[in-house]
DNA sequence: TGTCCACTGGAAGGGAGGGCTT
DNA sequence: AAGCCCTCCCTTCCAGTGGACA
């Protein structure tokens, strides 16, 4: 009889003991090389246990420099201690990449505070002030200290302005039987420039900068995780060093290093090797690039696809550093070919900025004197990924285009 | 030194879509 | 059903800009 198709893999020996050690959300027992940052947070947040209001804080640092993990680590201990001392502490972690409007932020926190019998707050429909009102009532009902962590706060400010931060930093003047503290986490050191002076001074009462990890520090982190998550003696010479060096060369991102090591181990597992070696890391590196980019390419909205397609098409024809105007002309032609109404040049300019933020293109502003000021655009998709076929082969593009046409026709 | 180009990017607002309240 | 509210995607308008060139 045929064996079950899962049996072969299930029975296979793996180099992993605990895969979770490589999760981004994994909370290790100790945080190497972040003692100073932990201390700074603890010194401030201890006020929550003394009946005072902790200062609002802003944590800065490049991605993967430990901001989020340090905050979680400190907060989980704070919550435990609060419970022990009978000083209730509540914490809310909001990722402002997804939750990026005033309404959604307030709705999210208030919903986390809902009890049985509370009316659910819809994800749209209520006036924001009403949601804010509900939040204040619920916070006061619970009492204690409420710590609101706004991860990627720069994204929230870019999308929704600083109005929400004004409301949140103002909460303590409205709250009667509870207190509130904001911790903002940002990748962008200069994001407070986009804040009004009142919000800025209230929010950044204490700033903390997380410096990128160096290769040696990343190495320590990887060694710790390998001890927890992998079988003994499963890592070959130079593997951890290579992972650390690759991640350190990309602005010291510890998450990237963990991903690299995890995928390297998977590769060794797949090949049935007992030992992970540097070639596995190289394989992991290219897979990581591929895995990061292709889903983004596939899920781009139609017009962004067409813009990127136009840039790539120019590059295939040997044209690099093309201007916004050139992109727009190629893009308009592409639209014509698939009978889609092109967007305006102004919109294309914004789409170029969005593609730049996504890291799919490199755009920089240049002035050519009488030739005018414009962007100089190049694709930034790693080599080895065939953008044009990923974008144009996909039936999705055709489907998207006809959907667009249908929507247009039904409007006319 | 002023002009001019080809844009940039902020601001305001339209309109469709999803949802709540009365 | 009508009146609101919020979000998203987009357009329109326009002041501002860096630097080559006359």
C-alpha cells in the first residue's frame, strides 16, 4: 500500500529542536547587548508601580535593532510585578503599519478593554470622538496605568497626522481614575519634525536610541538562539559568522540574521545534512531576497505594477536613470495597450515615491538645470528575479485590467 | 544675475464604498 | 431610507525648486 505522503517528512530527523526560537515574536530569557536600553525603560516605567505617571517615551533605531523585543520584555515583567503588588498595569501594542488612522488606533485600544456586555465598536461608522469617549470611560473603569505602545509611529504620523498623538498625550488631563503613558517606536530619527511643537514636547519626554547591532553582537544573539533552538553541533564552522556579517552589512538587522540562520538550517535539513555549512547560508540569502520581493510584486495594485513594468522595460532597453516624465510616457503607452485609463502625472509621482518606500525602485531628485527638476529612477529589485515576467505573465494583471475596465464602464 | 524647465509635493476636495444611527 | 461618519484612491491646482544657460 502507498505510504501517506506526509510520513516521509514527519519521520525525518531535523536539526531543529525548537523552531520558535527563530520567530520574530520569540521572547528570549535574556537580551544580549541591550542592558542599557532595558535599564532606561525600567527606570522610567517603574513610576507605574509607584502610583505616578511614567514619562512618554520615543524609541528610535533601525529595523531589527531590538526596540520591539526590548519593549515587550520590559512590559511583560512590569505587568507581572504590577499584578504582584496589586497595582494594575495594562499594555497595548499597536502596529501602526496596519493600524494607521486615528479612528483605528482608538478603536483598537478600546476594543482590547471591552468586557462582557459592552457594545462592540465597529471598525467604521462611529464619529471618532465617540470612540475616544468610550476609550476614556473604559480606561477609568479599569483604573491603574495604561501603557500604549505605538510601533512604527512614524507611519501613523505620515498617514494620519499628529492629531491622534495630541489626543493620546492629552488623555491624562481627562482620565479621572486611571493614568496613561505612550511609548512610540520609530525607525526614523527625524520623524518628530512632522509633529507640532506641543505634541512633540509632550511625546518625547524621554528619547532612547537603539544603535544597530555590530557583527559580533549579532553573533552572540545567534549563538544564544542556536543553543535554544538547534541540535548540538549542527552548525558548521563559519556559518554563524557569515550570517552575522551579512546581516551587519545591511544596517545590523538581527531579525534578518535570524531568518538567514533559520532558512540555512532548513536547507541543510532538506538535503538531509547533519551539519549546516556556508553554502546553505548563500542559498538562504538568495531565497530570502526572492521570498521578500515576489509576494510584494504580485500583490501590487494594477497601476503600480504598470509603473514598475515601465521602469523595467526601459532598463531592458538599456535606459537607466530615467526621469519621471519618461516613466509616465512609457506607462501611458502600457495603459493604452491594455485599454486602461492612465492616471495623472501627479499620481504617478506619488506612486514612484511609494515604490521607493517599498524598496522596489531607487528614486532620487535631480535637477538638470534648464532640463528641469525631476526624479531619477532605477529599479532596485535584486538580480535573479524576473520582474517583467512576474508582473506581466500573471493572469492577475489581465484580470486586474479587465476589472478596472469593468469598473470604468459601469461608472460611465 | 535672472530666466526657465520639468517637475515636486502640499493642500483641498470629489466620489465611491463600507458601516452606523435614527 | 436618509443622514452621517470614516477611509481610500484619485484629481486639480499651484507655489516652490535646483541648477544650466543666456
